[in-house]
């Protein structure tokens, strides 16, 4: 599959402007940037073991006793 050419990119950009409007584009780009930053941070956090060597199960309760019943 070949990469899109300049004409195809221009058509896609024009379609985006027509769909969302010129006023909404900065907000749309900002939210896409935030979402990608959050996704990248989450993927990096789950990428490997904890460098400090801390046990993740201990932080979440792990295999400890069940919680006491509420009153």
C-alpha cells in the first residue's frame, strides 16, 4: 500500500474542516493530543516491571484477608 499523496491529504483535510468547522479544529487537535499523551503514558507504565522492585499486589490488597463486613 502506498502512502497517501498530497492531493489525498488535502481532500481529507478539507473534509475534516467541513465536518467539524474551522472554530472547532484547535479544540479537536488539543483533545487528540491529550488522549495520545495519556495513552502513551499508560502504555509505558504497563510496559515492564516496577523499577523499584515493589510488589504491585501489596498495593492493591493482593492475597490478604477479605475485607470486614460493613455495619
